């Protein structure tokens, strides 16, 4: 496990009633060495999590050190609808946030990209069932706020044992299942043990695959000898060297992430990369070119996706980042933006966002023209602007492959066919 300075460990009641969860609890507690340990029920958990003096809020900004609260939580699979509703009405804090503390969201429906979502937002994505056992992060990326607390499901074996039925009932046709994009999950391994359990499960299936979100980590040693049988895809979030070092504090460097993906591909895993989020630093063209050249010199990813930094306006950019590291054009353009309504994800105006995308697309085509690429969570208008480029790879708004779409599993004819490289 990567080092984590834990301020407070909360163990939810019921965790230690499960022998396998209790064993995981002891192993993780030994690894984390928290300053304080407290057994909590729903009421006490909500009291702590609702207190900003105890659990911080907001994005990290530059080089913020945090001693997070860690929660050893319990996945809950047998509560009736009435029991869920009553519990969440009594303890609304449990259902707050993207990934709540209730324990009800291990098998989670991502609605982004659904017809309703596309009509509401104009954004192209693909809805899917996702797997979650964790939320919260080791790293302190300036634009993020996931470092204040971590919640980890302890009864992972129970979840994996229930997966065949969950998939059969809710996602019988889905072939690729993303795990776990609420954290860089491998940073907790191998002590946590959830990645190995899921890799083992998907290795036993005929036509289903796991997408393991490695994220910004290079902690992959434990993966290399697992018998994954080609049914796991490892996915990294990759950025240029300034962004990795300055804006994604405590994460692996650009070179370390690329080397980790090389080692995993050599061990037979399928590998993919997201350039996400792209932050236009000074000299961003040169840094993106270097990143792409280094990546494809060492690795053969089967697809690339990318997106620019989003959900931040000019004032927030200035507050979170060292302005001297940013491309001056970025803040100038954003400050001059007079749009009354800004679609989510389009805080960088289209002209400059498309300028960045044009450069990335041209570099990918120059270095590895056989590798398909796609936008991550982008507007229909952006897809239309790049329709000719995308169509060369068979990529269309209603039929495309990306890192985590439900049918972007190995074997999809739109993916680049790769083999392990040295």
C-alpha cells in the first residue's frame, strides 16, 4: 500500500461480524496505523462526516497536506426498498455526494450518456453499470477534493459472490465493467485485496472483462503474477511532466505511469490511457508531444481518450493553481468569456478547447495512426467538429470505443489489436 497519514479510522458497526471483513480490517489497520480508531453506528458516522472541523471540504489546491478520515464500511445488499428509504430519511448524510456512504452503491448505474442525459447536457458519453468498493484518494491533485476522507467496503468477498446474479439481472449484455473510478484503487493494494478478487472473478468468465482504474498510480507489482487470463484491462490517467509533478501532487510521475503500464502489458494485461484532465501549462504542446512519443515508444494501448480540465471558471483556476505554470492564453480567454450560460465541461471556450484537441489528435495520428481515440464526456458539437478524424477509426457518436464504455471490451473490432511489448 502507498503511504497514507490517517488521522482517524472509523469502523462501521457490522463490519467485524463478518469474519472475512474482520480479517481485512485488521490487515488494513496494521498497514494504515491511524492516530485514532472509533467504532461507529449510522448516527455517529453522520455526526462526524457532517462536521467540517473533523472532515474537510473543497478542492485541494496546490500542495495541500491532508490527514484523511478513513471509514471501514459495509456493503449492504439485502435491505428492502422500504428499509433503504427509512434509513436514508433518518440519516441523509449517508446519501450525500457522488458516491455516498450508505453501502448501497457497489453495483452502480452511471447514467451519463443516456438519452435523457444527452438531451439535458448535450454531452456524449455511454451509460454503464460500474463496480465500486472505495471512494477517496491518496493523492492531492489541485483540481480535486477526494483527499479529505476515504471509505472502503470491507465485505468485498460477499460483493464478488453476488456479482454473477447482479450482472445477470441488471447487465446481462454488458461486457466491460469499470472498477473503481472513485479512487486510484491500486494505491490500497495488495493489503486491501479487492483488485485480486475481482481479477480472479472476471478471469473465470467467458466474455466479460474488468477495467481496473489504476489512475495516477504506479503501484502495480502485485498485479504482475496474477492469473488474469486476459480478462482485465488496466487504465491510467496520463499527463505531461509539469502537470504530474506540480498539479497532481504525490501521484506517480509521467515516466512512472508509463513504465507501470509497460510492465502490465508485458504481463499480458490490456492497457489503455486517458489524457485526463488536460491542463494547458506553459509549453503544453511540447509536453503533450513528449508524453505521446514516450508512451507509444514503450506501450501499445488499444485506445486513447482525452478531455480538458472542467468544472472550473477563471477565478477558481487562479485560486487553485500557480498562475505562472499555466499558459497565459488560458486565463486570458476564460476571463474574457462573456457567455451567459456555460455547459458543464465547457468552461474553457470551444475555440481554445478545440485547439488543444486538434493538437492531441494530430500527434496521435502522427505517432500511432492505428490507435483509435475518442473524447471523454464531450459535447455533441465537439464530436461534429472532429467527425472526419474520428470516422477514420470508425468512431461515431452512437458507436465508439473508449476506456470504460460497456461494450468496449477486448475483441471489439474498433479497438487496436495489441500484444504485450518489451
